């Protein structure tokens, strides 16, 4: 079955950096656009970033644009999220997901466009 396993979360001070990884198995990874979402306490799971299946196109939420970078290595079946200049408001559970509905460029910020999800990794940013 499909498995997406995130890692790399932790506790970091404001201004610091973290790199999240998401290792995929059970699917033809290179055929899927991949996304990252996050859920802060008491809030819904919100879109963070998406990368197309070949890694050429990326999309970002306005709140993290210029600070976070999504990338992928199709040879390793892994997608990454490099997070720089972290802020306390970035504190959340971070989830990777495989986009299973529509082209990479359509409704990429909608949770309903993703059919496979990881279990999440916690990122806590202290002030």
C-alpha cells in the first residue's frame, strides 16, 4: 500500500531552519505532484507548497513564500521542504501528500485534491 513518511521536524528557535523529508513507497512517485500542508493548533490543515511530478513547477502559499523551498528527488522517491527564517506562527504539524485529482496546476491548494497523506511531523518554533 501507499506510504508517505515524514521526518525532520523538531524544536527550533525563531530565525532558524529545518529541512523536512517525505519518503514515499507503494506508488509510482515520479508520476505524482507532491504537496506539503500544515495544521496549527485549533486550525484547519492549510496548503504550504506543491511541486510538479518532474520538479519543474512549484507553488507556494503567500505566508511562506521566499522562506520555504519545496524540492524532490525522484530517484529517491522523496520530497523535501526546506524551511528558513522560521517564525513562531510556523509552528504546526506538517504533512506531505500526493496529488491524485487533476493536473498539478489545478486546485493544488485544496486538501480534496490529494489522495495519499503522511502521518505528519511536528515543527515547533520558539520565540
